[in-house]
C-alpha cells in the first residue's frame, strides 16, 4: 500500500520536471539558432557589402 501511494505522488512530479527540462532545451536551441543567423547576417553586412 505504501509503494502505491509513493508512485501516485512522485509520478506527476517527475513528469513535470521532465517537461520543464524539455521546454528549456527547446528554448535554448531556438535562441542559439536565432543568434547564429544574426551573427551570419552581421558578418555578411560587415565583409560583403
């Protein structure tokens, strides 16, 4: 009985933590991609034009 009670309590907590970690990773990737594109544009403007 105690084991089932712990599973019921901790499963949603782990699910929420995993969800937050996935969202943070996705946000970091989007920001880094934007930064890379901005860096490329700045370099093109500086050295090509």
